[in-house]
C-alpha cells in the first residue's frame, strides 16, 4: 500500500481490503453501518413530527454501549501499544464515549413531552457521528498500517466476544480504562441484561405487570448505580473522562 492508501478511510474499502469479515476493521464498520441506519430512522421520525419509539432508542443504546465497551477493553489498548499517537487518539474517542453516556443518561431521565428532548437526541447522534468518523478516518486506518491481517482478525474475534457480554446501558461513572473498566464488566452486564429482559417481558405482556416490573427495574438500576460508584470500578480513569 502507498502512504495515501493506508490513510484512506475504512469506509471506502472492500471487506477483502479490511482483512476479511472477521477482521476488527470489518466488524467495526458493520456496527457503524447498522448505527447509521438506526439513527436515520429515528431522525426521519423526528422530522415527520413524531417521537422515536422507545424500542428504537433502546436498539441504538444497546448497539452503542456494547460496541464502545468492547472497544475500550480490546481495541484501544491494542492501539495504544501499536501506535505512537495511540494514547491521545483513543483518549479523544473515550471523551466522545463519555459525552454519549452522559447524554443518554439525561435522555433516560427526560419524558417524551420534554421540549428539550429533540435537541438532546440530536446532540447524542451528532457525537456518535463524530465518533464514527474519528475511528474510520483516523484510528482504524493507522492501526491497519501497523498490524497484519492475522492480528486484525484476532482482535476482531476478541472484540466480538467481549461485545457479546458487555453492559448494554450508559454508565458514565465507571472508568473507561482497565482495571476499573474490566472489573465492572460482569456485575453491570448482569444488571443491564436483566433490565433488558424485564422491558421485553413488559412489552410481551402488554404492560399487564407494569408496576411490579417497574419496581424490579428501579431496583436493578439502583444496583447498577451502586456498582458504578465503587472505588475499584473507577480505577484507571483519566481526568478528561472522569465524572
């Protein structure tokens, strides 16, 4: 590859050029493309004068938070080892992740009738757009320049495994770097995915047990908040992304 080719965005490359569909590059882009589709649907609903359905927003959140957690656990440490500029570059993206966590936390606390909700949603999507561009135009092309296809595929498998067992909700207090980030994975994943199941059950039953399920959901949310604030879960946090 020439210098210009190695710095070409991964958005404009074939799957073969990215090292195959199991490469970390191809997996990242596939998630980004799915995110673009989900946000486009939500934006179209807003433009038509409606409110994005809660299920659609949960789908965005589930994709975003599992994706970001796996990046911080697998991709970013590899980038910091491989790239001279890896630390400041990943820190920029971690700062975006932190802002998204805080914005989604505010969205979760707002009501559908809140007049500022649309602007909050659009700011969340704008930060996500910026995050995607930084990864596809800067971080991932540079990583490909330093790592061979086999290593990129290995990272892809590691990233996918972690993504499948990652927390699914916003946790703005937890460290974005090990050891706190790693320690928080199991308890927050159990709590988040239990909340996801409760919400699915509520939808299936048509809200028949809404009060009981809401009480359980609040209890699980309180448990997650307690876990977030435990000192071991905050170890490794950088001041730029601390809260």
